[in-house]
C-alpha cells in the first residue's frame, strides 16, 4: 500500500486536525526516478515519431473538406467557410523566415 494512500485515509490523532502526509525526500526521489524512466520511454521523445508525422502531414492536406456533412454541422458550414490550410507547414515557414 502506498504511503500516500495510507496517510490520506488514516484517522487523525485525538485532539489534532487531519493534516495530509507530506512525502519524505526519499519518496520524492523515488517518484522522480520513476517519472524520468517513464518519460524516456515516451514515444514523443523519439525523434523519428514527430518527423514521420511531419512527412505524412502534406498527404493529409488534400482531402480537406470545404463543407462538413450532417444536419447540424452542415447548416453551420453553409454560412461559414472552413479556413484553408496554409500552403506550407509552420515549421518549414519558420525555418525559412528565421533571422
């Protein structure tokens, strides 16, 4: 059982108000190590994943609808145009215009 759970569910001592348990430095260090281990394994921290998304993005620009189907959304798009997607991705524009 987690020390955090134990402290949160423990009955207060007689005559003392219930005060939540503050984690000890060792518990904080353990939590930080676990967080870093999980973060290292994250998909978003692998450079190939965002790069693949950037390569696939132009292919998904072609089927951008001007009108959306459906009775409720269709009425909304009859009176409003969906904005056109930019000709180039923001990152490419930024690299080109960076000073």
